[in-house]
């Protein structure tokens, strides 16, 4: 699996604000930790069972993270072309039908306050996540992580950082692309929920404070 990460934390980049609401669509943030039976209120999850399963796992009681937003969609021609370039892949048969693609994103926040507020520690987390995802045998799938600023105000305002987790996949037809996306998403979620990753993420150290003589 191609696995990459980047940071979009400049003054011009958008900030993830939680809780959020969209008056145009009537949708709003749902805290799935506090309301675990409200998955049906998320249209994207109801339409795509693999996304619902991912949300259930990521918001479970012992998960180190929780989710803020999500979406899933079939890739358009321009997105498919870009993903083909990223994956360096072309159809085996040039006369075959154009490849199809499917993708999703999930905005994640860390439950641990010190990790949520630390760019340095989340940077380490993303290095580890992409290293662990790279050996996963999904040559037609990509994990793209974006670190961005976040403002969380559930029990008092806090500033920190969120992770936008994109999983994209190609297939010879829409059904094949959806199947590949389903498998890739499940494997990425398994990494995030795995004991090895959770243990190592929790043990990541903050920057060392200077000694008195420094």
C-alpha cells in the first residue's frame, strides 16, 4: 500500500472545529463515543457499511482516537488519473475499460490531551503509521494522511491537531474498486486499533526539555 502523510498547518489552511454543524445540509457533529447508537444518523455510514464498521472500531471504548467527520465517494476521472500517477499503475490491457476508483476520508482526533495538542508527537505517530501501512499488500490502494490544526470544544476549548485519513483504491470496475477500498480501509483501521501501534503511540516522547546548563 502506498502510504504518505503531509501537514497543512499554515495560516491559510482550514481548521477542523469540533463540534461543527452545516446549515445547508442539516448535518452536525455526532460524538459517537457518547452516542454509540447514532450511526444511522450519519448518511455516509448508512450508505457504506465498511465505513460504518470503521467508525464503530475507531470510536470504541478502548480506542485511542475518536472521529469528527467522514465521507465516501466514487472517484471522478481526474481523481482516478491522479491516483494512477501516485500508484504508478496502468491497466494491464490498454484496450480495457477505464479504471474505476473509490475513496473515503475520516477526520480523527486523539483522546489523550497531551497527544492532541502536540504537533511533534503526532508527527511521530504519522511516521509510524505510514511505515506500518507500507508493507500491507494492497498495490491498488493508497493511504494519504493530512495533519491539520483543530479546535476542540466539548468540555472547554482546546487547540491541537487532527488527522484527516484518506483511503483510496482502484479497480477494473466500480465493484472491484469498492472491494479494494473496503479491504484497504479495514486494514488501516486494524493498524490504528492494533495493540502494537497503540502501545508505541502512547509511549512516544514529547520533546526533551533543556537541562539547566543548556
